[in-house]
C-alpha cells in the first residue's frame, strides 16, 4: 500500500509550504507521520526567538532558521549577548531579523546589543521593527542603513523618546527634506503608521529622499494602519504591486493618488463589503498605468456571512465597465471570498458557494464573459467575540438601509 514515505521530499516540502504560516497544522503533521517530521520541522523552526539559540539540544536544527525574533522573552540573554549574536551570525539561512517589543516599558538591553551589531548580518535582507522606541530620527535612520543587504522593511508602532516636532510630526509632512543618496535601496515595505507624531511617520517622510524612491516595487499596508493615505502619497511611479488590507481606510475623494502609480502591475484590496463599490470605482477609474494586469478583491464574508456582495448591479456595473473596457490591459480580476468555516451554511456549503458565485458573476458580467474573472474562497482566522460584534453592527446598519 502506498505511503507518504514513497513521496519525494521536494513534493512534501511544496505541499507543506502552503501551511508554513499555520503552526497548528504543521505540528499535527509532524506527529502524524515520520515522513512528514523533517519537512514540518523545516517550517516550524524557520522562525524562532533568539533564546532558541541557547538550547544545545536544538543545535542540529539551526540550519532551518530563516528568521530570528527579538522580543521581551529575549531579555534574559542580555547578561551574555555576544554568545548569542555570534551564534546567529553563523546561521546559514538567516535572512530576517524581527524586533517585536509590543507595549513593554522596559529598556530593551538585549535588543540594543543586537542593533549595535546589525552591520555584521550581511545575509539579512528583511528587517522588522514593531513597538520599538528610539531617541531620535537619526538613530532610526542609522539602524536601517546599517544592514548592507537590506531590501525589505516592515515597520509599525515605532516611537521617539524625543517628542519635539522635529522628531517626525505628522502635521509637518509638507516640509522638504534633503536627499540622502547613502540611504537604503528598498524594494518592499509593509508599514502601518498612526495619526500622531511617531517614528513610523518620520521614516515614511525620509524614505522618498533616499534611493528607495526609485527602487521601491511592492507596498503593503496592513489593516492596523491609521494613516493609509500618507503611505500611498509617499510612493508612486516605481511601484509594481500595491496592497491595501482595508479599502475603507482611504476616503473616496482621495483615490486620485493612484494616478501617480504609472508602473503599477497589480492591485490588491481587502475588507470589501457591499458598501465598497463607490470607493472601488473611484480608484479603478483613476488608474493610468498601461502595465496594469491584475486586480485582487478580498470580500469580507466574516462580517457579512450572507455574502450579499452588492446591493444591486447598478452599483457594480461602472466597475465592471471600467475594468473590461477602459483598462484593456487587465488580464485577471480575482474575487476572493474570505469566510468563517465555523459558520453553518458558508464556505463548505455547496448551495452557499454557488449562490456567491452567481452573485459575483452578475456583478462582473463583462469580465465573466471575457474569461477574466476568477472566484476563490479562503478560510479566515478570526476572534469569535470580535466576529459577533462585527456581525451585529453590520446587520443593524443593513436593516437601517434596506428596511425590514
């Protein structure tokens, strides 16, 4: 009888690669079959805390590590940081260092020790900074510039100890900063700024004055962003891919920013709802890139379990027309329905899915007839309490709109 042991390892690695972000499923795979154990370990141990390097029993597994995290759990290592940092420098597959401090008020001694030696990590191409506090903008700039191979940057929740306006004030973003030709040459950024005077905003002000202005290719804005329009205004002509996790985070009268993205190839928009179509049309109508080929729309069927999609086709027809007629370069529009598999009658229910497909095809009639429409379904990882609150708010507002 055939078993998984007869499947080539590279095939197993490809299959489990689709679960690389699902720790629970990877653990189950590692327990279920001896053939899956080494492949599961490869992905399970790819991202670890610095403290993992102090366990001698894990030494044979260090070749799996691609990302090291510096968190409050790493602080006990501050008594002997050099040992752990030297071990980290010897990791053959390391490409990411993540500083994730959260809301801890303590002075991160170990994190500071690692940052002082970042210039030695020549293999690291991705730096993640979350919840960190810095003295001023110069300290943060020098930190980013210290990595010689840096191309990817993820930032959010950064603060300055110095709260003076010169430290990076949101309301001073109109000022002209001098060019920094020695700055980083990034190709990817994921950034979630806030409204107040904070370090994340200051970094966004600075990056367009560096070689990043011409090298940036991918901009991703996560759902927690509170100042999305500021992010998209910082970049433009060099960007190939733009991802905005929450479409409603940009006001409908500010969609003109996308006309500056003249090299845009693909656009991904999340948290779509029946109320999103006017915003979507205004954005699509402003696209001027002759290279634009793909639009991905992620519909939130968690907040709307009925997946109403749109009030009627009158709302969606302008979007369908603009994508099919005014943007002939478009080759694919992918409509992803993100649903909760635990809700009865959704996702796995054939009747529910067929109804969703019918409604989506009616909204994009021209695209469907041209073979450019693709419909997919995707599980959502959600907090059940938050889900119940969102569904209550959504249904209440919907009843007010359409009546009983």
